[in-house]
C-alpha cells in the first residue's frame, strides 16, 4: 500500500518538481513536510533502538530490514541509516556495522534502476536479502567458508526478508493519510511486532535499577488487555515475551509468563483498571510458583508496580488512539458509527430544507392574505363599471354622462358610495337632485346600485374568509416548519451510547438464563438511561419481566421499569423486545365525574389523561360550545388532537395553535372549544398549565387550595391565539382538580363563584380522587335550581403520590 500523497521519493525531488510546476501550491509543500516530519519523529528513534538488538550469534537484522522498508516513503533515509549505525555502536557491535553499512549501500545501488520508488514489498524484500547476503558471504569466505557461517548468513538474510514485510505493513499504517477503521490480521501483528522489537532495543537500560524495557513491556500488555480483551492481551504477551526472550537470551518460559499475564489481565478487565493490574500480578505469581516453587520471580515485582502506576495515571483517551485499531469489534462499530453520523447529517439537512420550504410557503400565504378595504379604488371602479354596464350602456344619454360629464358623474357616484357605507343601501333621496333631473332611468339606476353593492358585500365576505383561511394555512405551515426544525435539532443531538453498561447487562442477563440477549443503552435528553432489550424469554408468560427489571436495576444502580404494559413478544421470532426506563418519582391516579345538562343528550365536555412515556403525565379537558351532540363532537375532536399531538412529541404552543386553526377552518358555523391541559413531570413534580378559554384549575395542598387561572378566548374564535404557560410544583399527597364552566357557573349565587369552589375543595377530607370528584359534582348540582344542571358539568381530580 502506498502512503505518500505526492509522487516523490525525497524532498530534493519534490523541490525540483515544485519549481518546474507552477500549479503546485505552497500549502502542498507544507502538508508534505508536516507528514514527513511526523513520520521521521517516530521512525528515527525506532531505527536507533532496532539497531541495538542482537540475536544469538551476534546477528543484527532489524536495522537493515527497517531501512529497506522505508524505500519510497517520505522519510529522511540518511538520518535513518545513521540512527541504525549509532544504535549498533552503543551495543558494542563491530563486524555487524560493516555488514549493515555495505548492505544499505548495495540495496540503494540495486534500486537505482527503479528510481528509488517503493515498488512491491516482494521486490524490496528480495533486494534486501541479496544486499545483506553479499557482505555476509565475503566475511564467511575470509573466515575459511565454514558451513556454520554459511547457514548463519542465510538465516540472517531470511530474517531480513521476512522483517521487510513486517516493517512495511507497520510503516504503511503509521504514515497513511487515510483514516481507516479496520486493519487486517497481518497489519495488526506487524505493528505489534514492530513496537515490541523497538521496546526490546532498550536492552539493559535502567533507572534506579528498574528496567525500562521490562516496564514498557508490562505497560503494553496492561493497556492492550484492558482495552481490547483477553485474546489480544495474550497475543501481545506472546509477542513481547518472544522478543525479550530472543533479544536478551532469557529463558523461553518468559513467553508463557507474559502471555499468561495478558490473558488474566484481559479476563479481569470487567473490574476496571484495578482488575487488569491484579491479573498481571496473579499471572506472574502463579507461573513463578508453578515453575520453580520458590520466591524467585520471572518478572520483578517492582517493575510490575512501576508499570501499574504508569498505567493508572495514563488517561484512556491517550491509549484509545492506538489501541482501538487493534480491537476489531470496536473498529467495526467505528465504521458503522461513521456511516450513521453521515446518515444523520443527511437526514438533518433534508429536514432543515423541508422546514425552510414550509416557512417560505407560510410567508407567501401571509403576503397574499391581506384583506382589502371596501373603499379601495379598484373596488369602487368595479361597482361603477357594473352599474354602467347594467343601466347606462343602452341609455341615450350615456355619451353625455360618461364622456362629456365624466368627472361630474364620478363625483356623484362617490357620494352614493358614502351613503352605501353608512346605510348599506340607497334610495332616490340619497342621490343629488341635479343627477335626478338629468337621469332618465333613475329607478333602474337605484336598483342596479343596490343589487351590485349586495353582490359586492357577498364577494367581500367570501374574500375575507379566503384571506382568513390563507392566514390559517400560513399558521399551520409555520407550525409544521417549527415541528420539523425541532425534530432536526433533536436528531442532531449526539446520543451517548453506554457500551460498558451494555456489556454488563448482557453478562448479567445471560447468567440468569436468558438467551440471544441484545442491549442498547443511551442517555436521553433528560439525562436518564433508556434501555432497549431483545432476548428469548418466557414465551409470553410474562414471568421474565420481573427478573429483567431487577437485573438491569442492579447493573444501572437505580430502579428501572418496563415502559408500557404490553408483553413485547414477537410470536414469529419468539423474541421479546422491551424498553426499560428509570422509575418515575411520582405516580398519578385520576378520578372523573361528569353529567350532561340534558339527560337525553351526551355531554359536551370531554377529557383524556395519559402517560406520554417520557416521564410526562398529561391531563386534558375540553368544553365544546353549547350542549348536546354538536358540543360533544367539538370537544371530542379537540381532545383527540391533544392526545395525538402530545404523544407525538409536539410542544404545547404548536399543539394549541394547530388545534385552533383546525377549529377555525372546520366549518362555516361557529366552532370553538376550550382547551385545558395539565402536564406533570413525574420526575421532579413540576406542572405546566395551558388554558385557552378554560375554567380555573385548583391545586389542593395540605393546608390551602391554590387557584390557577388565565384570561383568554376559547380556541376556534380567533385565527391567532396567544398561549400563556403557568408553571407550578406539586408534592406527594396533593391534588390537581380541573373543572368545566358548568361547575363554576353553578355557584353563581355566591359573591365569588371561584372562591366558593375553592372553599368547597378545601373542606374535603377524602384521599380518594374519585370520591373528591363525585363530591364536587354533587355539591355543584345541589346549588342548581331544582338540582338540574345549568350546563354540562365535569370534574377531573388527579392525585400525586410517591411510592414507598
């Protein structure tokens, strides 16, 4: 894989091409240098460390292999060569320095025909193999050409051949300009081997007796086992142990020691960083006791402790940058996350465009819905033209009136219009005398004016209704624009998924015997967890719900309950799908009492109460105009709309405005209804009251009754309705009492009917909301003449209480 974005093997060639090609910008050079310097800062120190590693028999193949792998990359290969030689000098190498230097020169010479391009890894590996074999064979020939030396030379060449592929894979990933989520197995192992070899180059360097190499090896195992699991932890342990064993002539059992430490560390990672650290300590102690049965340790305890301290100090964000590429599960999720983010961006963009389109349509309807005054010039002209066409066209004096005396005729008609504005019609007495004397068809003229004006008034009425309808449509479109815009904002909110909690829930439910468990955990906009579960449960017996709720509650640390009452079983797949939410702080029970004004007809008062599923309890009451079936239909339609809109997540302002516009547009008859909504937050006890033409609401507290009232007209009368939200708080044991106008009107004989209702409520001692509703209705009926209701009556009492 080719990692550079510019087709030049070094900076000199790039400068030469840059000066020849005016199309290249300075920004390209800066980007090139930035990437080159970043890669050099990683590779040059690694070259120094790799140059220090010596294998059995004094072989030092790692520096040559790294140098060969850098062919074609935007790296300073001279500095890399010097770093390799410097590393070999610090390790006491002699003949190997000669072999390495000559090998690098031969390697460069053999690649001259290819213009130093990267080429294929196979060609690079073969060239490196030949380049190191020539000086090795020269030394072997000078040392009597022994078979052992020949085999050692071939082994060195084969090691370099294989290491070229390893370093090539690692450098391609490190120097890549493209963000990649998923690595192949070869790339993962190549990076791990390269890192382990670089750490092995530290050799015997130590600080206060602590081996830097051993500490970094243990730290690497801790990081990978904690972040990626037992499998990767054991794999990294094998690689680290192998490198240390070979480079330091240690016992091969070091391989199993590091691997076992990585395995236990990964197994115990569910306990957090402390668990991973305990895994390393236990792994080392167990193997030490098993291999020699004494207090002699394979990995020194103080080196493990230093690595543990560093591991606890380093933030997870720092290690995740590298580690996540090794975890294929996280990588795959990262790839899906990338797609989901893009899908979300596209969806939000589309919704915003729809919102803008509705907003522009609303603006257009606003502009064309302006009503016109009757005295506008074009309307007056239309009246004159119709009268002249109807009466004057066939008159013998038409030319005299409309051509020779046009101005006088128009002035007379303007005076006639003034009379029409005042009276609504005219007769001969309203016409100037000189016009009466001159006009031969005055009776027809008066009739034509009155008839035309009647038609004009009808036309203006319908035109006004059309303009009003356009205004209402504009209001609905603006509401739709707001709804879509709010939905776009909600979709654009970053949802935080809790993968660690998901894993713990899966583990806990699996231990309880549930199969095929899948869990999705995220925080909603209120900061509470919402958990969607899918599993093979009890087959519809509903015996698994309690177990699931208890297990999930133990994992989360707070009471979680199933949202809704349905079973959630899919009979086709035999899988249960349920949603768990945080248990609400408050519960509400509602009692309703109502009576119709006429027993022969239905009540014009309607109500609803529901839990919206997001911690909100909604109680609504609507009083239709008048009584009987017509009022019932009006209030029923209002209540149904409130249910649908509020359950769909519409805000209260948009809900009321949409309902108002629908009632205004519903028919030619007067159609209006009151809107009375109480929205209780079941987590903190806050209540929002929405009142549009509704009777007062009462909050019965421990020691007094609070009145909630607002002055406004019912919905459906005016095209625009101003919404006033009233906020209050309620506590356990308090009551929200909503009544219709019929209840208040039954106390009209009192000085203040609202205060009288307040006094009646304050005197009630019952704790049962249904009993309170019945008693209020009974008291209201007792105040009516002959105990016959003066209007449709309804009482809705909601008791707020907190479970023990």
